[in-house]
């Protein structure tokens, strides 16, 4: 199987049955944003993964909640920034002087 054929866990393509699950979650939460951040519009049009897919979250309704666009975007940006910080913190080599400069 080539790399092109393997779906990425964080792929933006809709997963099978996603539309149905999305509608159920929005209906369950009364189409009201469950995040309620500072820029909240209250009216939810999106569904948020509480534990994001890249971190192992699933499309199980228990891991989903209704969200307005500003809240969902802010949460996604915060998660992306945290992931970048974690990657950069773990990938640095210890600082030591170059052997030619000793």
C-alpha cells in the first residue's frame, strides 16, 4: 500500500458516517456551543472532538460536543500550539561547545 492510500488520522476528509454522527451530536446538545469561550456565538454549527483525532480521539459521541466556529477554531489553534511546543521541546540536543572551539 502506498502512502497516498493510507488515510491520516487528522485528515480533513469526512469519515464514513460522519454527517450522521455530526447531526446527532448537534441535536443532542441543542445546537448550543458546549465550549463557551470568550468569543462564543452560542449557536453551534460544528462538532468538536474533546480529545482530538491526532491524539487518539475517536468519533464516538462521548468524545464529541457541539461548538460554534470561533470556539472550535480557538481550541484547535491552542492544541496545535501545544503540539508544536511539545515537539520543539523534546527535539533539542544538549548545548555543548563545538570540539574545534575547545
